[in-house]
RNA sequence: AGGGGUGUAGCGCAGCCCGGUUAGCGCACUUGGUUUGGGACCAAGGGGUCGUAGGUUCGAAUCCUAUCACCCCUACCA
C-alpha cells in the first residue's frame, strides 16, 4: 500500500502541502507565488462563495465589479493605507511589447511607457472610494452596500497554497454610511456573518474580537476579526471587518448633503474573506488519510461504490439510491470505473474528503443492506436500504455537528490562561494554542512580547469578561484578558 | 540580504566524483490478460532539447564559465 501523505505528527507543513496536492485542490504554477486552483479545490471555493454571497444578499448587499488596476496616485491618498501595502505591490509600467531587435523573443517597447503607472489592486478601497465620490451626493444615496468578488495581488516573499499566495481570490465589501453608528453597526454585523459562516458551514469555531492598534488594517479605526485555531496550535486570521471612519471619505473627498442641507463626510467599512478559508478548512478537520470536508461545504457529499465493480444488478440498485438522495437535495455520484479495485477507491475518496461512502455488493443486496462509511470517524455501518435517504440526510447533519464539536474540543484543550509571564512563555513555547492573558493595552508591550516569544496579539475578544487585573508583562493595570498565539 | 543545497520523463530518484554503446529505475500513463469486500499481479508499450547559454574535447548529463529557477537554515514580512 502506498502511503502518500506525510503524518501530521511528523511534519505538519509537509502534511498540509501533501493534502493540497494529493486531494487535487491546487498546484504551483509557472508564476512564482501563484497557484492553479484545480477543479476539486475550486468546487469548495464555489460552495463557500455561494453561501457567503447569499448571506451578504440577505443582509442587503449587492455585487458590483471595479477595475483590476489602480492609478498609483490613488493608493497614496490615504497615508496609512499606502504604508501598509506599498511594499508588496505589482506595478504595470508599459502597455506594449515589440520584437526584440537584438535577438529572439519580445521585449517591452520603451515608447509604450504609461503616463501614470498602474498598481494591480492589493485591495480596492482607493479605486472604489474614488468612484463613490461620484455616486454619493445626498443622504438619500446612503447607505451604499456593495460587495465585489475579485482577485487581488500582494507580492509576498514567502507563499503557501491558499494560506498566503501572491494572487488570491476573495470578496471585499465596501459600504458607505451617513452616520458613524451605522458604519460601526455594519462592520459588526458582517463580523457576525463571518463567525456564523465559520461555525455553521465550515464547522470551525472562531473567537470574535477586535484587533489591537498594531494589528489593525492599514487605514482602519477598528478591525474586527475572527480567529481560528489550527490543529498544530497556531492561530489563523480567518476574516476581518473594518470600521474605516471617515479616512477614505476625506482622502477622496466623498461628501453628502444631509437633510439640513449641510455637507458631511461619509462613514465607511470594508470587509473580506479569501481563499485562505480553504487552508483553514484543511487545517481544522483533515487527518493523516487526507482531506475531511464538512458536509455543508462538500461539493460531493456521498459516493457510491459498486463492489467489486459495476454490474447490472448493482447499478440498478445504485441508480435508485441516487434518485432518492437527490430528491433530498444531497449531492451523490456512482463510481463507475471498472478497472480500479474497491480498496483503491476507498482510499481515493477518503483522500478527497467525501463525507459519506456507500458500498454496494452482492453480499449487501442479499441482506437488503448497504455498507455506509463516514469520513470523519472512519466508522463503517451496515444499514437497511429501506429508508436510506433519511439515514443519509441525518448522518450528514451528524457529521457536520461532530466536526464542529471535535474542533471545539481541540480548541478548548489548546487554550491556556496565563497569570504570569513565566506561565505565558511556557504555554507559547511548549504547548501552543491560544493563551489568554492580561495586557496593559500598549503597542510597546505587545511588540516586546512578540519579540521575546514570537506570539502575536490575535484579538481582544468580544466575550472576555471585564475584570481587574495586571499586565503579565509590565504589571500595569488591565481590564480584560486578550488572546495571544503564534500565528500563520 | 548572508550561508548551504538541488535542477535528468507527469512525480520521486540513480548515473556526474573518474567524459566513451541506444541515458536508467520506481510510481503514474496506454494495451491485453488474470484478478476484485481496504491502495492487485503478469506481459507488452508510449513518453527525455539531462534547467538555459557559452566553452574545453575526436566525443559532454558528466569537466569549466556564466545565467535562470527552486528548496533548506538565519534574517525580513504577516
């Protein structure tokens, strides 16, 4: 038997890369730092996208599309924003190639230099707010609730499939509001949507909270984040929602007339999740046998394997089951390959993370049963064919719930409360996971802790109780515990 | 950015030190047969500008020079 995936215990990074590759999710491309998302991986993204898109629409948002290119001057209109992204921008300088006069191939035509260079968007606040300037004149134009599904480019030095790539797919919401309170509410509401999506669909528990000033989005007054804990004890920022104040309205001069005929600057939010969520999904649920996908995001929920291979009697029964399951809205296919042996197929679908496998053979049909195998626990059960559609529907829900429960238990196990700096250092260095500790609220302390332990302040949790305490590092007063961890 | 390493079939590698038949092995692929309830076996096939460019030589995957790409460690970034 070919063992194709590195064990997690042996080398977690290699395990992750093996899963991405062997499950057919993505592969490296000819372009450094950019991956090809293969059909299997893209199908998961489509499941995520469809669900999120529905959630955005249910909360009043509409989709639009803005240009890939941003004039260089736009980016520098908001000082903090450009500071945050300048070091990782791809820049377009010319618009034409020509035959190489000195040899084979083509070269950039020096006569085709652009008047103003264009930046490939690392995020779209600037081009969008430049557009909003023309769209917003009156309080009646507000709120403006727009989302865009797009690709962005951030020229990262070190890349990893899905987790950090030079180009990635995401959605970015950009909303404009008349009142500050409305914008803050919007940012918080989306924060809730992200958390709900993570838990209900990805079966991935997250901590909701606010970023410290140091970790905030470039140009934001407040960044709300959902933080997830991966199997190896490292944190992953899974989605952020920003209250941008009036920074972009002022930078792009976006004003509206209120109902007293007075000019006011607009209040803004932006928020996004990316294909990084696929990385999060992998590192939350998958195991040494391959990918594990929660049923609600699985492009294929059930696979039927004729044993030992398709024949007339088995296929007739399999087709009946397909019809029953499809009527329940369950996605299902029959593996009709006659060459591969059952054992090979079992391993193959486990690698790809299909939540439920149904085996049908002569032995089963004689007993009026089917062999049902669930991916999450790898249990196998013999179940009567009668009523199989309800059994499968329930089992999918049970798997979904089990994955969430399992991830929650893991997070609980890897969450430590530290009351001294010694305990803190010990937990970060030897145990990993989230470490709750009092913090004096200063960037100085945060940076010292990062320098000494490599742990970063993940968030100031929404539900952390207000209590009197002292900072584990400085001994200064603190009102609540915050979460530190080593992060991706 | 500094140090180290690797480029040979889709993937993983041997061959290089010490130049010399037609560049080889495993997996994968194609065809046929036997198999088939946890990653089958046998047989026959297909697939290579040996990263690229120059040089040395009668002759270069092998030696020399340059160059490009990738990986690891340290640093940086998140």
